[in-house]
C-alpha cells in the first residue's frame, strides 16, 4: 500500500476546493472531458500544495524561534512568571502576522 504524503493530502484538499467551487447554475465550471484539462487541474492543485508546504516551512521556522524564546524566558530567574506569560503571549500573537 502506498503512503500518502502531506503534499498529496494538500493537493487533494485543493482538488476538493476546485470541485466544490463549480457553479453549474451560472455555467461557471470546468469539465474533465479531455486530458489537457485534467492535467491543468492536477497541476494547479499541486502548485497550491507546494505553496502551502512553503508557507508551512516558513512558519515552522518562526514557531521554533518562538519556542526557543519562550524556553529562555521561562528558564530565566530574572523574569517573573507573569512577565514571561505576557511576553510569550505577545510573541504568539505576532506569529500570525
């Protein structure tokens, strides 16, 4: 049995979004009748998956920095628990920016 990697899972999610965005009432939809269209849809889904992985890796580095800073604050006896908590919450809040 083949193992599905995270990239494949992201591509599947993108494909689900592509399919769900079809609008048959207005005629704004695509078909998979020809191989070229199937290839374009698959390529677009994997491009989105690659973008998601790239963003994830970027944020992963930021998360490691946050964890390291939090650990340093907690282990620093000169910083009170309250101040550590405030600083950690501030760092976490800026994480999404």
